[in-house]
């Protein structure tokens, strides 16, 4: 059974509480769960979702993470409850890694994400 929005919010809170506080240094906007489904711009068949994003807005909201509940349900809603929570943990840790790398001036995970997008593209044939 798919986690409800409220259950996903509770799970994210529990996951965040289990992570050392220093990881959240300068993440002043926190973690925001949004109800939206967000397709990746490269999505060819409405099957490539953005599950979460790390944001840095120096003129407004600062540093924060968004998790897209609708995307999460579309991608992982058929998993068991524990499987869904495990995937939420993976998504949050991924976005926190972006946060830490941004603080350190590192872009390694961005390069890996770009390679994953390229693999997706290749699955649909270049230029289609």
C-alpha cells in the first residue's frame, strides 16, 4: 500500500532525525515534501521522474531540499511500506550529498547524475 502524504512526511522526519545534525549545517530552508509529480526534462515516456532536488537560492530561501511526493508514488508506490521508506531514505541522502558537495565546492554527484541522464537517453536512442 502506498504511503500517504502524511506518512511520507512522518517517515522523512524520522529519517532526518536519524542523521547527524552537522550534515544539516547551513540547510536553513530544511526539507520540504511537495505533493507534485515532476518529470525530468529528458523524460521521453513520462517515466523519468525527479524525486528530489537540492536548492541554493542566495537571495531568498537559502539552502533547502524538496522531495516530490507525486513523483515518488509514481516511481516507488508499489513497493512495500518498508521498501518505500528505504527509497525515501536514499532520496534524502542523495540530496543531502548534493548539499554537502555544494558546501565543499565539489560537483561529483552532479557528474554522476548527468551520466545517469545520458544512460536514460541512450535507452531511447540518441536524438529521438
